[in-house]
C-alpha cells in the first residue's frame, strides 16, 4: 500500500542530529497532521495518547531497522518482533489479477486505504520491512556534518539527501579552503 519513500519519510520523523533531537511528530495533533499529509490517513477524533505512543514505538523500530541495515548489522530482535507484529495487523485478502488470454496471477493485498491506525501501522511496517530487505535499494545517511537523514541513493556519487545539505557542505569546504589560503599568506 505504501511505497518505500513513505517508509523512509516515516523513519526520518525523528532525527538525532549533533545539535540536538528534531522530533517531527512532537504530539498527537502534529502526528495526526503528518499521518494525513504524508500517509493519507485521517482520523477525525485525532490520535489518543496510547495510539500516539504506539506510532512512535513503530517509527523508532523502523528507524533502528534501517540504521542496522546501513551499518551492515543484524537488526535487533526486539525491532524484528515489533515490526513483524505491526505488519501482521494488515488485513489480507486473496485477490486475482486475471486476463484469461494470458497468465492468471494470485496476490495478497489489503484494502486500498487504511481503516484504522493498526492497519496504517501495518502498512508502514510492511513498507519498512520491504525497504530493509530489498538489496537493490542503496540506502545511505546524508553526508552533511549535522544531518542524519536516511535516503535512497539513486546515483552512486550522491552523498547528500538534498541540495541544501550539499550546498552547505560545499560552501563550508570553500570557506575553509579560503581561510587556509589566507592564513598561509
């Protein structure tokens, strides 16, 4: 249901930067807004405290899973259990995709839109598991000094998750080079 970019966005909602923690899901109201804008999930009554805490728990597990993949380490058993449990909440139905003149294919899928927070978390956990297990996806952490965003590297030369980080790092190198040149003269 969700693509791998949504899973990355979800994992990147908490960033432990050298300058401090940046929490994009600071409270239930902000988290509800993020879910609506990024995942297309709208809960009219907003998130209750327990739902909010569950959302953060799954997000933190997703982030640790992706970070362990980046480090080339096995994921923690608690994170595997957490994400497997969340993913298992997805409603599954047998579906046929058939063109009688061609091949008959069988797939398993849930509803198009999540109907509950558990279904949403299941979809996010499933997308994260798919992302972490997909060896063809080149994950990297932004190369900027103060940025810890995980992104999909679509070009092997790419070092930063966006142009802003790249421009800041190039400007910092240029400044340091000019400062060193001035000190030598």
